[in-house]
C-alpha cells in the first residue's frame, strides 16, 4: 500500500472517530435533557397518584460517611447531567430516605405496590401478612438423602447466583440437568433468586446494596439450611455477591466459580464511577452496550422503559406467544421483566458499581484463606470485557482462568451446558 493510501486511510479513520464522538455527544445530551424533564413528570405523577413522590438520585449533597455506612455507590448521585440543576428553579427536592431503617420494616409504603410497577399475582407473590419475607430459591436435594439414608447430611452444598435481570432459572433450566450421577447423588444444589429479581421480594424502600443482598442470602438460605461448608457458582453481577459471601465466610467456602465477573480495579476514590464507565460507558454501538449505558445513566428514562415493558409484561408475553405460535416462552424472556425499575437500578449501581470498592479486599481474603477460584470468560463478551478477568487475575494470582473461544456473555454457558457442568465437577473435586 502506498504512503498516500495509508495516509488517506488514517485520515478517514480519525474522521470517523470524530464524527462518532460528535453524534454520541449530541444523542446523550438529548437524553440528559429528557431525563431531567421526566424527573419532574414522575415526581408530579407520584405525588398525584400516591400522595408522595418517590425519592430519586438526581440531586443529593455528598455525604461520604453516610454513603459508606449504607454501602451506596457514588455512581448513584455523581453521574454528570448538565440539565439536572434545572430542578432547582422548580424547587424540587430529590432526597433518599433512611433505607437501613425502612428496609427492616414491612408494611405501609414498603409493601405497597408502585403505580408504575406490575401488580400481577406472580410479581406480588412475595408479599405476606407477617412481613417476614425471604428469598425464593430452588433446591435439588442429593439422592443419597432419601429415606434409606435418613439423617445423613449431604456431602457437599453448592449455591448458584444468577446475574443481572435473571432468576434461578438461569441455572435450573441449563446446568442442573447436565450433572453426573455422582453430583446428583452427593451434592445439594441451591439456586437463588436474588433480592429484587425473579420471585424474590422487591421492597420499595430497600437500596439493594451489596450488604443487603448478602444478608438476605444468609437469612433465607445459609442459616435455615445450616450450611457449614459450600461451593459458590455465580454469573455476572452474582460474582460480586459471591465474593462478598466468600469474604464473610472464608472458612466455609471451598471453591468459587465466577462466570464473566464484572471486575474493575478499585484504586482511588472514584472506583464506582470508573466501574460505571467500564461496564456501561456512554456508547451508541454495539446495541447491547447502548442499552446498558441508557438504562444505567438515565434513572427516569429507564423507569419509562420499565413502565412500558415490565408493568405490561403479560401483554407482551401474549403477543410473543401469538407471533411465535408457542405455548411456553424461553425462560430468559419470562425472567426479563420480573423486577421493578427501582430494584434493577439500585442493584446495578450499588452492586456492580458500588462493589468495585470492595472486590480487591474480597479477593485478598479468599486468596489468603486458600479458597479455590475458577474464572470462566468468553473472549467475545460485549457486556463484561475480557480485560476484567485479566485484571482480576492480578489480584488473585492463584485463580484459574478458562477463556472460552467465540463465546459471549450468554453463550459462555448456553450451548455448552454439559461442558460447563463438567468443569464445575472438576473444580469441586479438586477442592475435596
């Protein structure tokens, strides 16, 4: 190639980058304006319909100690939006209520469904009269725990944690049927619906912090089932929760398998904002990255999407059944709307972004305790870049990394369930 052709190609590439940056800036500038407008609209609607406006994250005076006490992410309130200050002229206060106190109370506003959330029987099945709500989970008991072996404890326990906007079906419908006879005989498999997702509780006054997720798993699974030792298997967002559990129970956890872990180096005080930029930076392409950035940066526009889709999920499911001529839809389609906007928004920021501050500490504790760490990552993952597991390896040198060629965020499991089950069995066996 001639020097002139090389120079022209370089010029065109630079011009395309500049054009893309300009278009991206303009598009997200419009979204900034729309989000500020819908902040006002939703506040008015909340006050008109419910008599009280739901607290949002548009404006808040920074209180470092308060945020640390609650485990809140800086990304909730420090996302830049040049139009957000317009709320000052409308004398609107956007404040957060004391979540730690309110999350312990069941009744009143906590149990009340928001007008913008779905009120079907499935979405409200977690509510009860006594207020002692717990996570929904599915247990596959070992066959050796039957009547002929009454009183015998299962030899191994495994806790499975799903990722963002999924449920325990992510594991029960894929990996559970693929395990060998030995696992079916000797292992108790426990798949959990995380707080705010699937059939688990979705309280309105909970901030879905990492601490609250861990405490609910303790209350619902670890303590009632008396799990003295267990393995952890997690995908995406669930990896951060799994590491938090392992750090709290370093002598109980025998192995951790992390599938596409969203790890961001936690050096510096802006770890949460760095994690937001890494996992959901403002991008127009590819479409999956655009969707992540849209739903992670714009609280009120995201609420619009959830109002249109999640609140009316039964209608959309009926339409899909009619179009596809299927009586049953894929479990991922069913799981997608099984959350509220508040639970998804708060979990994204307080777990995925907020967890960045603690992951190095969690990894250090597990490594020093001798916990086996196995990382599985697809080399074409557009949600969690492959750099995440490379950086994680630097903090956990003993971790074993398995890069799956031509696999993305989902196909790292889907389509290779048997192979995935075999790798889990190998990890569990090596820890015995």
